[in-house]
C-alpha cells in the first residue's frame, strides 16, 4: 500500500507529465505516472498493457528529466495511435526527434576508477578495475595508467 507522501508525489508527477503531454504533443495523457524506486539505470518505462508510465526518481532533479518524460510519452502516444512505438520503429524515431526527447537515459552512476593514456592524456572512467596490461587507449593505442580509486563527479 502506498503512503500518503508517496501518493502525493505520484500525483504531482502525473500532473507534470500531463502538462508536458499537452505542451509538446497537443494530446492528453489519460493514465497515471509513478515513481519507481527499483529503476537503476533506466530513466522511465511505458507499460502498453495498462498505459501507465514509471520514472526513475534519481533522475527527477536532472536537467534532462523533461527529455526522459518526452521519450516515454512518445511511446505512449504512438501506441495509443496504433503506430510504431518501439525504439527501432521509424515513427518512434521521427516523433522523438520532433518533440526533442532523449534517445538514451543519462548516466547517474559515479565512476570509481580513472585511467589516463600515457601518450595523449585521454581520461577513461570505469566502475570496475581493469587489467591495464590487457587494454590500450582507443584513440592512440597508448598504455593506460591508473590515476586513482576515489569516486568522481
């Protein structure tokens, strides 16, 4: 069962999604939008079965959040119009570009390891430690050096 505070934030999210839908698509969003705390790297999800949308609350404060909403609304409106709503469909790609939605969700994880190319100085950020004897710089082929282990950004 949802608590009152969570329900209010879901209601505010639904109102925000409805406003964006009217502004960018000139069509109403007739279903509900919810925060889904289990989403990790995904910005949002559309459920064709019942028409609701889920959004990642970790991305709510990012400047790209409206573009994530536009992405999910593109799925929603195309599905409701019986047009191609999947990522590989031409209708989806064209509509997403037209409304200015984001194609991919932004990365919100902080990399733990930084590697630098010995030759060109290019930085590589990784979550996991890599074997530097096995990998080289993708730009110039130079040797990689581990800079530090602390988190960035």
